[in-house]
C-alpha cells in the first residue's frame, strides 16, 4: 500500500506535466487532459478498494480491536481524498486539500507497514531463551 501511494503521487506529477505539455501552445482538449490524469484517477480507486479489503481482512482475521480501528483509518483517508478531488473540480479551493491528504495517507500507510513488519520480529525476540 505504501509503495502504491508513492506511485500515486508520481502519477499526479505525470498528469500535471502531461497536461502542461499539451496546453502549450494552445488550449488543452478535454480528451488530452483526461488522458494525462487517467492513471492517477484509476489508481486512486484501486487504492480505495485495496484499503477496504485490508480492513475486511483485519476484521475477518480477528486482529486486535485497536489494530482494526487503526486500519480503518486508511480507507477513510482515501475516501476523503477522493471526495476532495471531486469537490475540487467544481470549487478549486477545495482541491488544495487533496494533495495534503495524499501525504497524510502516505505517512499513515508507511506507519502501518512499519508496524506490520516490526511485529513478527518482536514476537520472535520474546520467544528466544
């Protein structure tokens, strides 16, 4: 998830620079604009679905309540980002918060990944004689 969010941020850069390139020397067509942002948009929905699956697996896997609540933050943050992107299309000032939420998602996903990787080592260390 963490690496996919990094790819998502890179895809935003691609969309921005692709659109800027196509806008020079004249107006950019709607088709060209959509083409530049299509991967970013699609990956955003894939990330949301993946976060929902992670949450469902945490519930089904009977993770600790605290961990399930932590994991639930990921789809909530991604849903907020999607909502801000949609809102930013009609009210651009709302769009300011979309990339800020993206960095919150990156930090949150990084923390979850770090904790997931650290957990088994801690258990093994406590089992040592």
